[in-house]
C-alpha cells in the first residue's frame, strides 16, 4: 500500500483500510511522520471513501526515508522505508519567492508566472476538460487559477459534474442572470451534509492538478469564493475548518499547488477578517511544504503585509491601477501578481471586453514595473463556454504574445526585472549585473520615432528592437558612447539593451 | 483719444500723452474709474512707450458710461462719456464657472473647453503665427495655452522675435539639448533692465489675443514658466510684481483671457508658495473682471482648494492618472481641466509620443468623468516646428475627433456631463433632467458585443451608437422596458441614450 521509491518533489502516498463506523470524515484521525537525515515532516492524512485512508508526503531530499503512520482510524501503526530518487527533467520542485519580488523553483530555476484563469474548468464534463488540457499543452501559460467549489455566476448556471459534499443541490433551472443580491446559498432546497465529503469530487480535481504538474503548470487553487447558490460560502466555523483541513491533507503534497484563500474575498458576506486569518493559520500549521499563499481582492486589497502572505494576488480596478505597482512593491516587499487585469473578450461586463492588444499592453506595463500578470478570456460563445469560467478553447489574440513575453522574461540575466528608479518606462535586471548591463524599455501606447542613450564612454551595448505585438526581435546594432536608436513609429515596441563588451 | 461707443465685453481704451522723464514704467501711475448705473470699475493703466499712457476697460453692461482718468503720469485729469452697445453675434462675454464643475460664458451660453497648447507660437516669425491662426480657424479648439515670456527648451533654442524687456539676450548659438540643471538664467551675458518693458513685445502679443477672441478662442495665458535662459523666471520680488501689474493692466480687459499663474509651477526654483500667493493676491485685486485663475503643475498639484483658484488646471502623471478625476471633483468642487495629458506625436520625450487614438481616448475618458481635456502635438519635424511649442501646422489625427467630441458635448441638455455615481463608464447630464433622461456611455479600449438596459417600464429611450474615432452617430432604435443594444465590437465606441417619450 505504498511505493518503494518516489521521485523528489513527487508524491509518496500511503493507503490503508480503516474504520468505517460512524462518520470516517470526522470521527477518526490519521497522520504520517516521514524522516530522512535532512527532514522530519508530519502530515495529516484523510479519508478517501470506501474504507480507505491515505497520507501523502512530498519529499524534498533524495535518499532513504522511514515513515510511521498512525491514528484512531486503525489499531495498527504502520512503519516502512522508501527511497527518494533524483528529480526527473522538468521537475524543479515547488515555486518559492526569490529575490524579494520574484519567483524561482526550489531547485533555483527562475519561474516567471504567466498565468490564466479558468475558474471551474475541472467541474465541466470530462471531454471539455480534455479540450482545456489540449489548449494548455500549447504552452501559453505556466499557472492557472481555478476553484475547488463549483461556481454560480453568469454563463455558468449548470450544475458541476460532482459536488464536494454528500447531498443534493437546489434546482438550477430557469437561472439566466446572476444577481449579487438574490442568490440564496441558504436555499432550503439544498440538502448537504457538510460533515461528509464526496471523495470523487476531490479525486477528479486531483487528476487535473496532476495533469497540470506534468505539463509544468502551477495550480493556483482558489479554496473559497462568493459565487454560490449551494451554501458552500456560508458554512459555519467548524465545517469551514473541516473543509480546509481536508483540502490541505489532500492537495499539499502536489508540488505545483499554490493557495489562494479566496477570490474576491470581500464578497463573502458571512466571512470576517478573523475567519481569513484562522484559515491562514490552519494553512501555515498544516501545510508542511509552505506552498505560496495569497488572497485575491475585488475592490479592497487584503492587508498584504500579513506575514503569512507570500505574494500579493491583486485585481486591478479603477482606483487600483497598475501604476500603483511600485508603491505596492515598496510597501509589501513581496512579489506582485496582478491576477486579474480584466479579460480579453467582448461580453457586456465591464471587466470582460478588452482587446488582445490591451491585454498584452497591460502585461508588459505590469512586467516593466517589476510585477507579474494573469490572463483571462471572455468571448461571447453560442454554448456559453467562456475560457475564464469553463476553459475549453481560446479565441483571443493575446496568448501567443504572452508566450513571447515569457520567452523574453526567461532571458533576464538575473531573476526578474525591476523598475528603474531613475527612468520611466525602463526596467533593469539587477543587482548581480551592473545597472547598465541589461535593461528593457517598453513604450506601450507611445511610439517615439527615436531614443537617445548614453551610459558610458567605454562599453559596447547591443540594442534590439522588440515588437511585442508582432513578436519579432530585430538587432538595431552595437553602440558605444552617445547613440541614437531609430524606432519604427508603431505602438507596443520595446527595446532591449545589453552590455556586450 | 477714446471711442464714443464700444461693444459690451469689448475693450474701451483711453490713451493720452504723459511724462517721459525718468522711467515712465515705474515713476508714474495712471488709473481709470468707469461708471454706469450698473457698475463702477477702477482699472490701472500702463505706459505703452513713445510717451503714450493707456487705460483699458471691459464694460459688462449696455448703456452710458462716464469715466475719469488720472494719475501722476500727467497734470491733467481726463473725463468723458461713452456708450456701450449690445454684444454682437459670437460675443458671449468672458467664461465663468457654471454648475460647479463646468463653464459658461457670461451671457449663459455653455462653454465646453477643448483646448490646445502652443507655448510660444506668438514668439515665432509673423508668417508662422499667421499659419497657426489659419490652423486655429478650422475650429478644432476653443482655448489655447501660451506664454508671455519666451521659452528655452528642446526644439526651441532660437531667440523670440521680441523680448519683454529692454536689453540684450545671452548667446543662443550651440544650444541643442535642454538640461534642467545647466540652464543659466543668471548668465551674465544677459543684459536686461527689468524696470523697462518692451511695449512692442506686449503689443504683438495682444494682437494675437485679439485674433483669438475674434475667432471665439479663449487665451489661457501662462504668465510665468521655468523654461528660461534669460532670467525672467528669477527676477526679484519687486520686478515680479512690476511684471504682474503690467500684464494685468494690459491684458485684463480682453474678455477671452484666462490667467494661468505658471506652467509646471514647482520647476520655478526661485519661487515659493508665498510668491505664488502674492501674485494671486495681486491678480484678485487688480483684475476687475475676475477672469478665470489657475496654476499648472508638473508632478505636484498646487493646493486647488485655495479660494482664488477658479478651476483645476492639471497635468496627468504616472501617479496622477485620469482615474483620480472623481476624487479631485469631490475634493475641490471646481471644474477640472486636464490641460496636459501627454501629446500626440512621435518625439523621444515620454510625454510627447502618444497616438491620435490614445489622445482621443483620453479626452473621452476625461469627459466621461465630468472633466475637460487639452490637446497638444509633438511630431518630429525637419525644421523643428512642433505645434506644442511653435504652433504652425497640425499633423495628427486627433483634432477633427476632438471637434466631434465638442459637438457631442454641445448637445448636452444641461451644462456638462457628470459621472454616474452608480455606473462605471456612464456620464449623465443632470440635474434639470431626470437621471435617466440623458446619458452617455463610453467604452474606450473595451469593446462589448452588446449592452443591456432597464430604466423603467413606461418611458421610451432613443439609443445612438457613437463611433468616437470614425465620427459617426448611428441610430440604434427607440426602446422601452428591458432592452439590449448590439454594438459593433470595435474599440472607442460610445452610446448616447435619451428619453424621448
């Protein structure tokens, strides 16, 4: 009931039968202790249905481990040994904060997030999920945000393929328009047992986390959200905590998991800041791997200075424009990920109808300010299948340009770009390189006919003209002393300037 | 030496010979008192050179006036009578604040500013000035900002055709690049007598104020500015006050004059807030007509809550984006005029290379937030003639679209548009009409495929689709109850919705 070898940063899973009397989800506990010369990790297990209990563990070191699994689930105490083999190609470990404002995998490889959002793609019929995976395999994105709970919102009134709890949902017929004030999570038609999870829901969800992991995509999991007609957003404290513990026990061992406590946290009417802090506390205590943790706003930023928050996961608004990024960096001293900057599309909603050009422009503007951005897409669709909610298929013009931006980011000599303190529209990759050694200028909507430079009299600088929309990189030449670069007079151009001698 | 009749809001000018001994600019005074049953106005006069003193007066009422002119300039006291005739067509009087955030001429006609900036067009050779006037006659703009003093800045190192003082300037040869830190207003080569004005400089300038007035264009005069190599920005208090009094005495009687105390006030290194307040005090005391008064920032807004400031004359910056307009309206309760939002063009400077589309988009975004905007243009030119500085010729794509916006504004039922408190991207013309009676939605970069509306069950609403770039207005139909409007899926579209029954 456990493997003899496991790859570093992969999942070691122990499974054993256990008690079924009463309610196995709450009446019994199970935990594992995993030891090697380099680490001792205690991890909670969980009940996976059908009389089976499991404990999962993600080893962070190669070599031999011993383990002990025990708890009230069984009279038996299980012990054993296994060996952790080196990480295979493409397995770089979990993503961590690096260089204050940036990210790197645990093996040190820089990670430049270019994310997307498909809130409930894992709750769609399996053939649609496979289409989403096909689209993701094209490599546009290396992070995706999605929800554990199903979603009740415009374009998305069908029931999910599975529910997270035992029970039956309220009627969904006749729903055509989401109204923030008339949804009824407490609809008495909902018949749920919040003390009994539906393991199938979580197993199917985990299949997708694994698929993402295998294609190198981070799973930015939204654990709670307000778009609800079933009551999942309004459970009491005990049930909330039960849910959090179950989620952590099941998902924490996946190396590609990020925790997003909520989407639009202020819109969960029954939750207070004390609740969010309690969930965070559980997460800090129960996730042995300390995956990245954040919480996503609608209008009001959460207090990102809270020590449990590893990075800011921001939604832009009229009064939270991307121009604030340098202030946020200064204030929070953490990476800034703008995970909602509005969506490429043409739906009615104000947040869902920007052009591909505007999407790409915002990505670049955000990047040049030393932050990261996330994509989303909302085109009117005859079957109401919108990428932002369902996944399935991309229709926009931005994804390949975002892939191009990612390629540029990967060429930064030092992890990440930081905005120049001195020059507007300039980011540098520092500090191991001198401030003049690598810089990118981005002009956005502007289209200067030329730019003049002077760094010093002795070094040579290679200048490339990047068309961020056309996805071309053209060499402008190698220059010394005072020089002028002619630009093509179009929008969305960038310059990359590298010291070459 | 004075006319027997004058049009209402036109200039009555009295001229008489006077003393020439010593320095007539400072040794003698002259003032006029103008009386009718409706007003008594005291106005300072000025020395116009060649032994001639003048006093100017702008009457605000029709009918018979008497006047007395006296002062140490002459032993004689002059008295007389004249008649003020009705304002001719197109003469609506000076512009005043109306409806808190908007403007109207003194006769009540709404005035919707669509301004431009040509800092030193009046300091160019006369044939270039005539070209500028030809361009302005096309009616794109109804306000223009320009400077009394000449300007020392990139693209603009030639000496002006006249100087405001007697004396000789420093050498201008070899200047190619403006450097904020190495310009030398105190260059000892400058030989000026700051106590002796050059009346010719002011007369030529006044010709242009008059030309603008006759074509219905407001002259937004920038009295001080920092782009200087002659020392005009660094005179002492006595000479500053002399200058201000001379300027007020000469220009205040022109009905189309607005006072802009400074361009980029913080960049005048030798002036303090006490200085600006002293000039403002002079202006309030000496301008009998209380023309509009403001002061223009670079990075730091002046305190627009000061009571002498009639409207906010704002330059946008990274941290002063147009999204702040509703805050400024709330805070200052005055009209907001964004007189610099960056320029249409392609020069190197970050503020001088946006596209025509971006210029027009910003105008509309600003308008929808209940404020007004100003145009400027900076295209690379073989003879370094850039509209923003020299005037001469327009090359951009925005002016005709701004004229189109002005036409839309003129169709507001009540003076001006105000941002909807409830709906993003919506402005209403209220309050004499109900809030649903006239609204404009503008989508900017967004391009929704449709929009749904519901105002009430009984009234009919006419909907028009405005292409703000294509300059077309297309009727979408007349609707009642719940309705949906299909949009063309392009950027830069607006909707105008009017209750029609």
